[in-house]
């Protein structure tokens, strides 16, 4: 299979070609490997290739995606016998003994694992520039970040290495790379996809697995492969009466959609991100939907504080696990990770619990909003992708961080009000995505706009818990009237 031919198909079409015997899985895998060999030296999207193994991997021929290649994210999507580093030197020795539920179901769906994609350390940033793997780059402009934390996956899919790749989203990590790389990215509802068997609720329920894709139908079909509870999961939520793929092909009906473009944290929003939303709103009106400018009523600063408290707790727990299980020491963690871990260790437990209980406030506020609207529309990100290295911690701030670590000044930081400043600085570029994580509601980034310089700009839609079907239906409708697949042809000759 020629590489130029391979790049013309999404995963659903490739599976159909294999099923009908027009091409073999091995030929498809070899085309994917050729593309990876051509572009990965520039993009640094794959950190753990499994190319040789992929060409001989067996798969169930009756699977939805039988014989189609996929890349797994190097975070949480653990594959027995293969390293899963979480982007950290501290977890280089982490070789799981069993598959995660994501990997098991993907394998049952017939997918062939081509390797693992890069992520920032512990998935903590909206960029993918770990000290372990180095920076990953955006195929639309290699001087820019592909976003994070599923940045390697986003870059790999946009550049055509694979038609879809594993991703997960605890604060925007599916939607941000989708927006920056011109892809479709759906973050499902809390509980829709099992995080088992090693985890009950990933990131206290804020995070979930899924994929980034070039087409809506691939995302819907992959949800069919992945969705549903596993034994021991904390709860289960109702599924649609038909498959997600079938549900996607139905009309969403006339929707009432609330629109907002101002940051919930009061931070600056780029004109291109606002323009993408306004352009999409006009298109929605043309499709017969009702559009009204209105935003959910909640305390943005409180949400930022609650989200950062989640960071503190999760990072300190992960760092401790790396020390206990793999003998990690301070030098194995990046400086910012060590600082977050210290702040987690020194945050009073009642404060952490109170922040976690506040998630209910945001869920109730969003629930009241969905009493009026079927969905919301807003920017996916607040800014265009940063330049590689632009968000590196300045030298003077590194000195301050080292001093705080030396003095073990975590409790002082919590009392000083500096946490509010940290929250604003860390979330300023991507202020729109965390709401869906803390409320457990589904949200998607749709590649509706390109700038004059050729950069993609995603817009975000969110729905009430369990509302993936209507999100997919609307996305399919938008894909039909504003098809974006042809834009990827520009990347074919870029490498």
C-alpha cells in the first residue's frame, strides 16, 4: 500500500479495505511504519516504537478495526510487557504485568499497536516537552507545540502516522491537542470508559481515556469499542439504545446552544479563538439551531483553585509511588513536578477535601445551565499554540522553586496566596477545558477554523453527563457542512 494511498483513509475505511481483502493488514502497518520513519525524526511524537512487533501482531479478524494500527499514549494506557513511563525518568522501570482495560478492549477491537506517544511528565502540562523525551512538535508548524498532554498522539494523527491514537483527558488533554492539531477530540462522561483494573476513577474522576481522530465516525466507532464498565468499577452509566456509530448518524434535531468566549478565569483570549467560535455560531444558526450568548454562572477562581488542588494531591501521590516501587530519587523528577509534589504533601487534608467537595458547586451550576441549553459552545483553548520552549520556567523562577524545596516552604506557600497566582499562570492559555473534567461531563473539540497562516483552531462543545450521542450527532453535522479531512493533504508534502 503506497503511503499516499494510506493517508487518504481514516481508520473505519482502512478496516473496510482489510475486511474486503483489497489490502492486507501487514501492508497497512508497513505504510504506517514508513510514514512514522519519515516524520517522527522531526515531530518526536513516538517515544517507544513497536514497529517490528506490529507487523506480526495477531488480531481478531471480526474486530471493528481489525488490522488497523494505533498508537497508545505513554500514560495510563498500560500494555503488558512494555514500558509506560508517564513521561518521567522516575518511571523508566515501569513495565506493567497486565493490560489496562483500554488496551485490552482496543486489542479485542482488532487494533494493532504501533508504539507509544510522548507526553509531558505525569501528563501535567498543555505542552509536550518532557526532560525524558524532549519536545514534541506540531506538524502544522514545527516551531510550535502540539499541545498536551496527549501532544504526541495529536501530532502523530495529524501527520498521518496513524488515523487515530490513544489519549486521555484530566484537564483538557484530549481537547487541547485536538484543537492545536486540527483533529476531532471527544472527552467522554465520567464513568463512560473504564480506567481499570489498576484505577477506579482516574484523577479522582476528573480524567478519562479515549482517542484523537481525523474523523467523527472513527471517534464514535472507537467509543463502541471502549465504552462500558468493567467488573469492580465504581458505577455504570446508561448507554444509548443503538451503537455510538449508529447514534452519530442520526439528526441531533434543533438544539439550543449557549455561547461564550470570555475566559472563566478572566484571562486574555486570542482573537483567532473568538473568531472561530463566532464563525461556528453563525454556521449553527444556518443549520437551524438556536444560538444565544450566555455562560454558566460559577466562580472561575474557585474552579482554578480546586483544579490545582487536584494537581497537588495527584502529583504527590504519583511521586511517592515512583519512590516506593521504583526507587526514584529527587533527580528523577523535573523541578516543577517536585514543587507540585511538595505542595501536595503540605496541603492540609481538610483543605483538600473541601476543594474536592466544591466540585459539586460547579456541577450544580452547569446543571442549571443545561436546564436552559442543550449544549455550550466556547473556544477550546484561549491562545494559539506556544512556541517550543516558550513556556519553560524562567531561570529566576527555578531559583525560587529550588529555594522553596530546600526550605520545605510548602505550608508558607499555601498561606501566602501564591497558589492563586500559580493557578492563573498555569491555566491562562487553556482556561476553557477544566470545567468538563471537574463536573464529569462530556465535551469535544471540533476543528472548525484555520488561521490565515494555516494553523487549526478548535472550538469546544459541552453537554450534560451522558450526552455523548448528541455531541457526536452535532459533530457529524458540522463535519458534513464544513469538511476538514482535505486539510491534512497539506501535511503530506510538508515532510
